């Protein structure tokens, strides 16, 4: 018994034991701090944590050349007074702004600013004249949303431009409706309430908040649905796919007819020569 006690005491007096105790204490302190401090520091910034003052500085550095030092607009870009934070967040979170070159504003590109910087700029624009705000998590949540209603609303209001599967399409005067494949629920909501480019604004009087959630649920659901139609040409719609199939089949029949005609002509010439 005495041998065991002396052995334990000897291990406790080992030089490495003190370092192990300190390391264990630091790990325990870090775990307790993390539990008390709340969520991770890398969480997306909310509107309440945005800094309009920092947003104004960033705007002057990167946006004022086109939109004016007070966002009043210039001959190169429109005024942003009254545009709202949602419009800024949509344009910047999709990489459309700052514009890299004229005429490419409707194309999704790599994002230049961090989420916090975008939130700061959006907060400053919001302070200038109001406008649509960035939706919160409940406004874009698809939990319990009616996807059947969303499909009906999408077909009525959106499919003419974005196509049945949200793959986008060409419009008049050289414009185009972008694909919705990479759009987040927040970006879809922001597009509906701000009307970027040729898109109309769908206010709550036209499409209610619950109907917006239903549309978002339908769009996000189609991305994971199995396609029962086989080769779908990017879900461009049954009419387009049918036309392509009809033209391909017709072209195949024309080629067969030409081949048979040429073969018969060769046989006729061979018979005359003999």
C-alpha cells in the first residue's frame, strides 16, 4: 500500500505534470468562455452591428466616383438615396457592384467586400432616405412554406423571364434575366422588394410576405428535385425542350431521306452504266 502511494506522489512530482495541469486549465477556461460568450465570432453580421460611419468611409473610397460623394447620383450611376439597405446588399453580395465594367451590372461576379463591410455600407445608405431593409431570418425562412403556392406564383410572375426552372433567359433590348441557381433566399427576397435592372418591384401589396416565402421555398426546392424528364436542357421548360426534340427528330428524318435518295441515285447510275 505504501509503495502505491509513493508511486502516485512521484508521478505528481514529475516535471511534466505541472505543464499538463496548466494546459488542462487553459482548455477548461477556453471552453467555459466559449459557452458564456455565445455563438462563433465568424457569424454573419446583423443590421444592428453595422456601422454607418464606416460604411460612409467605404462608400467614398469605392462607390462615390460613380454614385456621388453623398450617393446623390451622377451621369454614370443613379442616386441611391431611398434605395434602401436591401438594394445595396443584393447588388454587393452578388458581386454586381462595384461594377467592373459598363454594361455588366446584371452579371453575378466574385464579391469584393466582406459581409461586415457590405452591412456597413448598406446601413449608411439606409440612413440617407429609408427604403427596403435587409430581410431577417424569419422573412426568408422556408420552414412551413407552401411550395405548391410558390410554384403557382413563380409560374405567374417570374417564369416568363427566369424560365420554369429559374435558369434565366434573354429579354428584349439586349437585356437578360439572370439564373437563380446560385441565389440565396435573402437575395431572392431582396430582388423581389427592390426590382433590380428590368425586374419589377413586388411589394407586400402585390405579393405578401408569406407568398414571398412560398416562392423562395419553391425555387430552392427545384435545385434538389430529381428531374423526371431526363435530359432537360437546364430546366428551360417543356415547350423549349419539345421544340428542340422536334427539330432534332425532323433533322434526323431529313438526313435519312437525303441518304436514301443519294443511294437510289447511285444505284440508278450504276444500272445504266452496265
